[in-house]
């Protein structure tokens, strides 16, 4: 059976699950395709730091057409809930999962079939969407392309996907060879270029690519009109990447104040992680251990990284004008739990709840080059809307309690 046909069959089953879940009949959307949907909630957080009490949002087609006082009976009366923009995770790996043997899979280390792998990715996509994340960026896997397109076609439920299709990390390639890879990635349909400028945190995080290699990759990406995101843990690798003209730095556990300021001065987006990815690895140690650098030394390094990353994050927040966005590096075991990183950023990292939400909405959309489409509840924006129990501007743990999810004007969850 061809994989696309199988996914169509899976889609019919998965989409059935996306119908609103409610103990009472779900309000019907207008039979007229041009009709509007009215959504009313106790409060609306617009994604730019503003909270409006008793707000309403009107959706026409896949766009928001009006926000504010609206007459008429709401199509969805979300009493007691807070409405926020669909959340954005700037770093997630939907194709990484635990297989039927309970072991980590990332496409390289076992005998799972392509069908098994794609079904698992579809499951991760569904879990991510149900958690209120309507857009993710994968740094990434070749399989992301099919997943991205099948979601966009409406064949399977999931977040909007942007992908690099694969990382650039070969330290032995010439600058010309690296430029050619960038051009090839663009031709293959990549949305972003992902670069490994440093080793993994499990291997110490030192710089791996040379300055001239980074300059070649990021320079060619810019010439091709593409963004770049860079895995970089050490201060040296961050500095080299920023000076090479790269757009977004990932992780940065060992970032010092000099490179934090350099990123701010150059307008580079910074996507650090505080806890979820590390704790997920540690909590699922038996499923990873023995695969590659998931060994005793690697797990010890990740345990040590948690306080280092938290301290670094606090310094990043104090760096004037530094654009700190939200990404989880969600791997196998973390999909659908993405909001735990926001909780950790607030509770352990000292970020204000509203700033945390902004980092995962309007600022995240800006980093993806989609600030005119996503991340804000405002007229003309995509109708990506999520409702949660409670008020996350005061209690960030409310993001764990997702009740309603709309993406592009279509409701995928309604448990109200």
C-alpha cells in the first residue's frame, strides 16, 4: 500500500476525533460559507501583552474579522475561559517517537517501517495541536515535508509545520559545498536552514563548524531569501554564528553576557530551553540509554545543564532588547507537553506569564517571518485561537488546561 493512501485512511479516522467534544450539542457554524463565527470568552489575551476582559472574536473563513464588543448570540460561548492566539513552538521534532519496543526512534537507529514512522509522526502532530500549538518549526527531518503537506491539505490534524528537512553539520565540507547544500534545501522545499555550529550538550557543546563555514551557510541562505537557525551551546559558537549573519540561535546553555548582548545588538532571535527537554530525557532514560551519546556521561551532562540553563535564561531576560522566543526542542516523550516549558520559564526562570505567552505567540511568529499572519488576535490574522481554563496572565499553569482549539478557522477541539 502506498504511504499517501494509507495516510488518507488514517486521516479519516483521526479527523473523526477532531470533532468538538461536548456533553451538549455543538453550535453549528453558519451553513453559508461567507457566514461568520462569534467566539466569546471571559477574557482575551491578544499575544502582544494586552488583556481584554469580556472580549469577543469574530471569525470569517480562516481569518479574524473583528475583535471587541459584538452583538448577537455567540457560536461558541467560552464562559469561564481565556482566549489566546494559537501557540507557536519554534523548535520541535514531530518525527521522533518511542516505537513499539519502547525505544527512541529518530529515523536512524532501528528497523521501523516508513509507515510506522509516519503514523507515529501523525500521532505526535495530533497531540501537539490538541495542546494548543497551532504552528511548529522542525529543524528537522526529510519526512517533515510529507507531514507538512498532508496537514496543510487537511488530510490529518496537526499544527502548521515549517521545516529545514534536515540539518547541516558536516565539518569536512568546503564553503562552496555548504552553499550548494543551502541551494538544494531551498529547491527541495525547506522553509528554513538548520545548522549545527556546536556539539551536543551531551558532548560538551564546543564549536564544531569553522567561522568561514558558518559565514558560507548563512550568507548563502540570506542570498536565497531563507532564514537560518543554529544549534549552538558555547559562547564561541554563538558569537561565530551571529557574526556570520545567522538569524536564530538555539539552546545556548553556556552563553555568556557578551554573546547575549551581541544577539540583542544584531537583532538575532534567541531560543533557549530551561527544563522540558532535559527532564524529558531524564524521565525517559531507559528508552534512550545506549543509543548514540545517550550514555552515562550524556545523562550526567543533561542533569547538570538544568541549573546552568535556568541561570542563563534569567540573564537573557535581563539583556535589553534581546528577542527571546519560545521553542521546546520537543523530542520523543515531550509532544503534547510543550506548554510545560512555558510553565518552567515562569516558575523557575522568572519570566512574567504575559511575556512568556508573547514569546510563544507574536514574537515567535515574527521570528518565523509570519508576524503579519500569526501570533496575534487582531483583524486580518489567521484564525488560530485557543481557549484555556483560568487566566494564564496570572497563572501560567492554565496553559495545561486547553479546552478549545481552532486553527485557520476550523475547530479541532471543543471540550467546553
